[in-house]
C-alpha cells in the first residue's frame, strides 16, 4: 500500500500517480486549528490596548459566584472607573440584567448550543457597545471549566474563580484552565467551616499546574478579603491607562 | 463540545487552501494533536463525519499524529516527558515543569485530488 495516500500501489513512489484519472497529492498545511480565533483575539487585544481598556476573561464552573463577584466589584469601583460587562451564557438574559441593575452597561451573548465565547463574538459585542477609554471590561464566560481555556478573547488576563463548595482538586481535574489563568480567586471562603475543602491542598495543586498563578482568597457576598481583589484591579487598571 | 468549533475551523481552512492549492476533494487529513492539548481525538473523530458532510472533505479519512508532551524542569533543567500538566520531573521529582511541547492542535497535511 502506498504510505502516503493508502492506495493499492506496493512501493513508495513519487506521489503523482493517478486515481481513476485524477492525481492525488500531498499538501502541507501546518495551520493551527485556533488560528482564526487567535487572529480575531489579536485584533481585539489591539483595540483594547489602543483605548486602554483593561479586559478580564472570567472563567469557572457554573455556580462559582462569578456574577455575584462582578456585581459586588462594580458596586465598589463604579465611581472610580468606567466599567462594562459582556455576559456569556447558553440561554437567558438573567446575568446581564443583574449587572444592569448596578447601573453599568452589560451585553448578553447567548451561545445557544456553544460551550464557550470566542474572539469573533467578542469583537462584534465590542462594536455594539460604546466602551469608554481607560475603563474596565469584564467578560463573564460560559460556566465551563473545559472549553473556554482554549479560546483567547484578547483579554489581558484569564481569571479563574473556584468556590470552596466545589472540590479542592479541581485544579488537577481541569488542569488546562488553571494553566491558562493568571489569577485564581478562591470564592465563598466564609463557608470554609462548613465544607470539606482543604484550601492549602487546593493552592498547592494550582501551583503545581501553574507556578506563576496568583491566588486571592475572598468572599464576594460577605466581603472577606475583597479589598485584595479590588486593589489588584485598581493597580492594573491604573497601569493600563494612557 | 468545542471539538465541533475546531472542526468548523478545519473545514474553513480546507476551503481556503482549496482555492490556493487548486484541489476539489480531500481524501485524507492528518491532524497533529499534542498530548497536553485540550482536545480529545476520539471526540474529534466522532464529530468529523457530521461536520464534513457536504464539504470537499466528505468521506475523507481522519488521521492523528500525536505529539508527546515535554517540559523543562525548573530545578534540574532537564527535558522531561509529560503525560499530564501536573506530572513532576521524572529525573528529580520537582513539581514545577515548564511545558515546551504538547499543546499543538493543527492540520499537518492533506491528501487531495
């Protein structure tokens, strides 16, 4: 069998013989499956840089408290910086409505059957919103610890949120996401006395996957250590300004 | 589920190359998939036929060329194989290893007519 195309010829040959009158040939491609998304992501990143928009891509499993975290963050920072939010969910406008109730603009992307946001969709969303220069844009991705790790949206940082009501071994189970993130927020720490979550073990697992990952332990609802997250945001938004 | 999006990208890449390389049918596609990439070859295979139906790669054969995961140990500086992102260095057991190979997800080559 020909080693190139699997046809019936017995010897290795120059691949210019014909199959039923047509010539099969080898075409080298070497093209990344994510090349198209990465191109759009680069365009988004250039736009964010040009307008000094500090953009975060918040990722987690469903129910980690991303929307609550954003609502509390907006309440604390909206008088200091312009803030906008893009919400990704398979269905409903619920999360965007919660964000709008704080007084900042939010655009909901429903991905339908899709399990992640992509850079093309974000580019369109950004065109539809009137984002201010020197602002914060938070993109709340679809609750999913698998697929969003591969899709760069043009963000400055992926922020992974893990709550203590989940397993402390999630960084190992869903390693791609913790590898891709720069910051991990361990949320709902006020519930630690009531759950079987070993925070030191969780941190050591996350560092094993990603030695450079920064970790903040906080509670979005009770306010524990929230200041550390706000300080991190303030510092980055200020450094990102023109 | 992101395997479906990736295959839609494959289809589009094929269409673009069909114009430039002047082919009308794809008989075989070789994908290079790193051991540490977040795609599951069997999930790709499962969705492949459905996504390619009606395209120039209808009935094409799908072949995987797997790239081994490799990393540079941050302690002993040796190159060590990685099957998982959390594997320690196989030489000194140090937990911090920087990935150098294994995240690949690309179309390597095609057989076309």
